[in-house]
């Protein structure tokens, strides 16, 4: 089943579930190691196979399953996979290395909308917004970590330095709805993060991501 999910073969997954509805509770074995211990729903979200994820949820997949916390790489509940997918499929800029046109948009509005809708569906299906990964990162912590990869960089050692990468209205809109949705479901930006020793609001004050942490 996991190979079918990774391949995006929703028809094969649908046939398998018709024969064996209990397949939603299967756990992946390695190889590949990165999927070992994960549920079909986790793999679907990590692969951005959102139609398959919706199908699995409709068949009773656990929205809060997480593999054993001692497993490497780190274990994340489905919500964290969905957050990562939504952030990374927002409309961010990447360099072209062309002087005349130095930036291009990585994703389309349709891709951003699909990933955001998949995140909403998971939350509406009972995903716990307070769930942590095996390192103690919260859902907002996950969103911040991923958003910092695509936002303009902030140098704490040189706060006057300005990243030449623009912050576009499209990216602001895409990230705003992700963070607002998490906070609307109860995620608290003022809650201390285990590995930070402070809240995300406190720790990332002054960075571009801070603008998305205002409830």
C-alpha cells in the first residue's frame, strides 16, 4: 500500500481499501528507512498526496497517529507533515541566478490552495493542534521552522543587513492563513517550546516569521 501512496496511485489505494478497510492502520516497514513506522496517512501527507490523504481519512485513518518517538529520523504526527506540506507549497521565491530576472515563484496558487485545504481537512478530522513531534516541537514550532526556510533571512549578528529576496504579498497571504488556522484551533504562540526555552514569539522576535505569530 505504501508504494501505491508514494506513486500517487489513488485507484490502487481505493481498491485496496475496498478489499481491506483495516489497511488504514498498517505501519510501514523499511526500506526506505524514512517511512518506517509511519501510517499510510503520514506517508500521504509527507508525499503531498492530498487526495489519497482525504480518502484515508474518509476510511477512518487516525489523524493523530505517531510512530515510536525513539525512531530516527524524528517522528511527527500527521498534522506536522500537513503543516510542512502547506508551508513548502506556498508561493515562495527561489533564485534563478539570472541578473535580469533573479527570482521565480516556486508554486502555483492552485498548489498552495490544495495543500492548505488538506491541512484544514486534517484539523477538521480531529487532528490535535497541540500534538508534538519526538523532539518536542509544537505545531506552530513546525510551521515556524519550515517558514524560515522560505522567508527572507534575518541575520541576528547583523540586524541592519537586508536579504535581497523580496517578501511577496502572495507568500504573506499563504503563510498567514496557515498560521491563523493553527491559532484558531488553539495553537498558542506564547507557549514555551521545549528546545527553545522560550515561546516562538519570544525566540523569533525581529525575524520575518514573527509577523505571522500575532493571534
